[in-house]
């Protein structure tokens, strides 16, 4: 289980089973089928390309810098500890969901 933290280092969600993203209340937020990201109803909401997560319409939502996730203005949204799928989950949760 990969934990997802916000910019204040508070746990806001997690990635379980390498494809399901949960929020802090254990509700399903979405699914990952790299490089495509889906919402809880399995509708495509974004994709990842070259370290940037794009919304379904093609506009960039956030990007990765190491294990940190930033919005497109450079503000830190949060971080994960150690996995590529965790970064995708954090991007889905912090960049597309909130």
C-alpha cells in the first residue's frame, strides 16, 4: 500500500492493489491503468506523458518532481514515498480529484 500525503504532510489517501486509489475516508476515487487514469465510475479522466498528468481535454493538470507532485504553477500538492504507480495515484487524487 502506497500512502499519499498532501502539502502539509497529512495522509490524504492511498493506492492499494496497484490500481485502486482511495481517499482518506477509504472511498474509491479512481483507478490506474498506466498511462490512463480513470474516475470511480471507470470514466477516463486523464493520462500521463513525460512526467506530466493531463486532463481528458489535453490540458496539463500537474507534474512530478522526484517523489513530489506540483500543480502547473509550481505549487507543491503533495508527495509519495517510493513508487511510480504511487505518483500516478497522487496525481489522480491531488491533481485531478481535489
